[in-house]
């Protein structure tokens, strides 16, 4: 089920970032910090009256935008129209609309998608409001990202406009595979190879415009839907379009990743770029099964000949360096041109999906962790002993494990990593992210809680086997 996408657009300095931060649900982001992706966070999960949505800020995308480079801002607005479900057009309620405001409004009036005009910086509801009706986008929502005034009203409007039909395409039992990556890494070529025919013309000229199409196929009796984001590449001749390409790529990738079960991150044999790190970060955060495909390996084979194993080792080291947070993702060296490795890659992508739904029985999990602690106890910090008391898996897809300890704040990140490795070594979580959360407490239920659970279960007519082993009832 795809999460609705909400884009905030508007000229610089109207308060887009501040509004974004207000709407974004804060979360603990240890891994992101490591990957250096929080610095330029462009999107976030948010909760609109109980509906999970993704919100996207156009501010801070590229320096030109920051400087108020008009064509770049208009291009971003067009991309937002193309990709988002709802567009929030933010203006300044204290100033008369500027030329750029009018230009943005002109672009927005051409879409049938819902557009909400919001007048920001109305810190005091009694102050006079500028003439925003002139933008011909209806009545503005008066608000202040600084004080919070009107933000609830804005989110109510958003909620009313959210797509009711949550299913973007009819539910089916196919495995959804998203191929994401920078432009030109070979996503379409891989799709075409998989299909065994030329779905679209792959020309060696960069910048061929195509649209992303979902393709359904049978792969060894398994229904598969391929989600290809190749259409994200556009004719980038105009400077402004080029500068906004990243914005567009982000929107497209998020969409595709969100709808998928497994993400194939396509990289190029030439090396790993910043954008690869970002895309991998999205896949990791979205909690999907993930595989890395290093495409165009035929070029390296031709260059290195017999030394190809060494070349693969080098590349793997590079992945470790630039994408350390998805070290769980299997790496496949492939060539869409010769077909090398493509079949095995897709087999593997499909096979890791079931790992997302793996459930570890609590007793087995605790046994594994207890043993590992005996061998390698958490180091005490400032003379304080850390005790890991209990662990339990509370969720699947992605698997989430809560670890109860006396001092969650003292447990070092590297020890969590260690626990993750211990769990991975024992259970089939290959290719999927594992969320480990520390919580204070023993994890055991009080006598009263147990009795209550028993009573409730009895009322519901369930048999209850209370082994006292399922401590997490939050
Ligand atoms: P962006 O360029 O559109 O992302 O704008 P920012 O979020 O960076 O905000 C630009 C400036 O406006 C900053 O100095 C904010 O503190 C200020 N600002 C944003 N929202 C409000 C508001 O509701 N009231 C007031 N008084 N200032 C605001
Ligand atoms: P996309 O933008 O990610 O969909 O990339 P395309 O599939 O359009 O490929 C971009 C360019 O890379 C095209 O010129 C392809 O012919 C070329 N290409 C794709 N896969 C391979 C490969 O495995 N080996 C080589 N040598 N070239 C490839």
C-alpha cells in the first residue's frame, strides 16, 4: 500500500523547512546519522490524522533554489505535480504575492491534483493578511509554522484531500520488485533483459524520455511486478531541469520503494556516487528487502580479465565504505548487456522477500542472546553495569526486536551492532533490515498484567498458554 505523498512548494524563505519540521514525525536516526543523510533530509514520514504519509520539502534541494533561481523552482513545482498526491503551496501571509508566487500559481493551476494554498507567518491571527486571492487558488489557510497556529487546520484540509482509494493497483500476490538507481546505470536495460524483449527502446543517448511502467511477469511460476523508475530521467537540457533532477529522482525512488517488497539498488561498475548512498538510505529506512546490483560488470571483465575476483573484492570494499548501513544486502555483479548474473540476481531478490516475514520465537531469541552475552557481555560504562534482561521480536517487515535493559542510555551503538550480528548469524535475515530498539525495564509483565491478559483471552474464547515469555505488551 503506497503512502500518499505530500509536497510543500513555494519560493525561498516562506517557511517551507519550518513547516516540514513541524509535520515530520521525529524518529531516532542512528543509522542515518552514520550515512550522513540527516543533514539534507528532504522527506519524512508524517502522520496526518492517523494516516501515514510521506512529506517532501523542496527547500534545500539545490543551491540555485536557495538563491531563488526561478526556473529551478518552477521545475520543482512541475515535478511535484507529477509525483505528489497533494501539493501544499506555501506563501507569506504578511507580504503581497511576488512575481514568483504568481508564476508558481500559474503552474499549479494547470493540474487537477489537489493544491492547498497556505499563508504562513500569520503569527498573530488578528494581523492583516495580504491579498493572496489574487493567486486564484481559492481561500488560503492562514497559519504560522513558528507558533503552530493554523497547522491543525492545514492538516485537516490535507486529510480531506487524501486519496480514499489507498490501493494504487489492485492487490495481488505478486512480488513487487523495484529497480532504483541513478540515471543511466542500466535500470531499463535490466528490466528489458528480464523481460526477454525490448519493452522500450534503450538508446545509448543519455536523456531519452520514457515513462516508468509497472510490468507484470511470471518468473519461474512466481508472479512478479517490476517497478522501473527509468522514466525519472528526463530531457535535462534546460539548466533548471538539470538542477532539479535530484528532486525528481528522489520523488520517483521513494514512490517505487514504497510500493515494493524488495528493492534492487542498481549501481554502476564505474563506482559509487552520493546519489547511490541516498537511494540506499531510502530503501533502508523504508524497511524493505534490499539487494545491490553492480551493473555493467562486462566493462570490468573486459578490462581486468583474470583478475576479476580481485576487482569484485575492491568493489565490495567500496560498498562497505559508502553504504555501510546496508551491509545486509547481498551484492550481485551483473551485466544487462551480456545477461551475466541477471537471472541469479532476480532469483535472489525474490528469495530474500520471505526473510522480511521471519518470526523468531522469543525463547530461542533469548537463548541466543543470553549465550552471546556470556561470551561477550556489554562493557560497563563509568562503573555502571549494563544488564541485558530480555528480548522479543514485536514486528515483521521489517523485523523489529525490542531489547530490555537496565540502562538503555548507556548501551553503545557498537554493542547494538554486535547484537545485530549475533542475531543475523543465527537467523535467516539475509537481505533485510533489522530494527533493534532498546528499552528500559525487565520486559516481564507484572502479575496483575498477566492476570488481566489471561482474563481477556478467556473472554475472547482463546486458549491461553502463559509461559510468561512474551513480555512486551506495549
Ligand atoms: P524556506 O526557505 O521556505 O524553507 O523557509 P525557512 O523554513 O527556511 O524559513 C525562512 C525564515 O522564515 C526563517 O528565518 C524562519 O524562522 C522564518 N519563518 C518560518 N515560518 C515562520 C512563521 O510562521 N512566522 C515567522 N515569524 N517566521 C517564520
Ligand atoms: P537507466 O537510465 O538506468 O534506465 O539506464 P539504461 O538502461 O537506459 O542504460 C543507460 C546506458 O547504459 C545505455 O546506453 C545502455 O546501453 C548502457 N548499459 C546498460 N546496461 C549495460 C551493461 O550491462 N553494460 C554496458 N556496457 N552498458 C550498459
